[in-house]
């Protein structure tokens, strides 16, 4: 099956560079043996072969994971998705290990290194790593998928389909996939020319893209994107100067933070705000602490401008459970890092998000609504797409936020303990903050440039400090 990449898919594919790999990452930590037991002689709930078999059985649910991107000769039209006739699952599902007993810091360092490496453009654009050797009977699964591959509606991230709501993997239908012959360059060129002859708009798009630079290619995501960027520019929304905006290297650092979801609910009840607002207020406090640790002098009016593609947390009764969102919305918000009072920071953010809610741009997530035990990885991929529609100079950093399942989930019989997003860095963005909730906890994944943000662990520690400050103010 041959299908053409959408304009936004193509823009992500072509914006790939050695310093800006455009893949979305996800880190899941699972328990494979009982904690505290000697692993010798203990059969793990999940091993490499078990993960291979699980992924193999679920690939029919994510057919793009067997397809690769082919450029049309002479760039006549957008690239196309084609079946990989030599698809090799063992190339994509890999095995790694830490020197046992591996520490969490060693894991985060490895994830940073894996996140630094671009995907092979000659193969389907994804990789999965089973990372063994973690202490306390745990292992980790790190997945990275190119942003061009996942749109959250017709194409989901593989993390959606390998998760189960119980320790026994659910039954899926038989796999009937058969590798087809790949088209040759002449065939691709002929198809593109025939399309151009019958679709004048496609011909105009080709002419436009032929002379486009990287910024214009990003704008080619659609007329709606162009209009949104123009509106932002017209409003004079240039972001303030910040240490978060600098040319970046090809290397990454990764760190994490954890908080309790109930703490955000306490803040929401006390301050009459949304969970999303409470999360942003905690992030703002953490950024304030981090900037001060860098010696930044913060006047009261100081702000950082964040592009916040946020899937809305919806509390449902009974049990105050979170339901999957029906859309992902994106907007620019000024985070008041200069404000000393945490309650005032939250008030500023609540007013800003309320105002932005009238103008935000929604991205469909209807496929996710109907999935039991939804995973947030697809929502984060959609959020990165939404973030890329803003002009580079209009924001300082990206904060993606997606709710996950609030009951225990399993991968091949192994219980998932933690899950962290690993969002890519956009051009001249030294750090990104990915946030997701799961089973009563809120997990922060902090991806950063290795050189510009060598102290990213300070920001991770500041999340907990900011939460304690916010809770103290809300008593």
C-alpha cells in the first residue's frame, strides 16, 4: 500500500537534522521479578523474546510501523509511505542492559544517549529497547517513534497497543500481513506526475516547496498554521530572552521527577482551578528555582513564554477518575517566574489559560477516546505537532501534558510502575518538559541539550520543591 505523507508529516520528516532528531520518546519502567528476590532462578514476567512476540502480535494495530518513507525522485511531490519488503522486527526491537544492579541515574543517562541518535530514514521510523539490569527486579522499555509517523487519529504510537489492563495479554486477531514488492523510483515518479496532472493544488504545493527553506517548510503544514503564526506575530508575541533558547548540540540529557496526582487535586479544590493550571503553576515554581540557581535576577514582571499543547484532564464521577480527552489544544502562556507568591502564580496562570481557551486550536483525538486503557504517548506526539505550528521566536520552551490510565497497566504480563514522556527539542530549544499521569502519580520527563543544560537534574529536583511550596501556601 502506497500513501502520500500529509503536509505536516512531510514537514516533520524533512526537518530532521543531526541536532534536532524529530522523534517522540516514551520510557516505561516495569517490574519483571519480585522486588528484593535474587533474580537467579526466577522466571521474569517479561524477557526479550516475550517482548518480541508481544510487539509482533500487535503490529497489525499500528500498520505504519511496517512502512518506511520514500522520497519521490527530483522531489516531485511529497514523500510516500511504502511497505518495507525487508521488514526485520529484531532490528527495531533491541536489547540493552545496565551493569546490575543498575541505578536510576544510569538508566536516565542511557535514555539521554538513545534519545540523541536519529532514526534510520531507510527503515520504518521507530525503535524499542528492552533495558535490563535495573535494581529491585525491574527493567525499562524505551520507545522512540518519529513525529511524522504518529498523528494520534489514524496512526497511533506503539505504546498504545502493547499495554494491557491485566497481567494476561489480551487476545488479538491473526496477523495476515505479507510483505509486498517495493515500488521503484520510476514507478514513484510516474505516480507523482499522474497526480500532479490531475490535481493542480498538488502541483502548486510542489512549486512552493521547491524553493522553501526550513521555516517555510514548517509553515507548509497548512493554511490554518500560516494564519495562526501570522496572528501571533501581529500581536507582537515575541518571547523574552532566555537561557532556554540557544543553538543546541546533537547530544541529550534526560532526568525525571515524580509527584502525586492527589496533591494537584488538593490544589484544585483549595484554589478553584483546573488540574492543568495546578500543574503549570508547579512547573512555573520549578523554573523560578532553576533560574535562581543559575544566578538569574528575576524582577517581579519576569516571565517565560511556553507553548503548551495540552490534552485536557477531565475528572469524572464517581471516584474522580481521569477520562481520555477528546482533543489536544495548544496555546501560548506566560509563566510568571518573577512572582514570589505561589498562589499569585497560580492565579495568573488560571486567568491566562481561561483567556486562551477561547482561542486555542484543537487537534482531534477521537481514536484515543475509544481505546480502553489509553496510553498518553500518542497524545504527546500530537502535542509536539501542535507546538511546531508556532513561530520559533514566539516561545521559550515546550511543555506537553497528557493524562494516562489511572489503573495498573501491564506489558507482556509485567506490571508498569512508571511512565515518562521524552519529548524532542525543537530548533534552538535547550529543554522540553513532558508530563503524564498514571495510576495516581504525575511523572515528569525532562529532555535537554547535554551542553546547554548540564544541570537539568536541578530542574528535576525543583519540581518537588515547588510542589511543597504550593501545598504549603494552599493550607
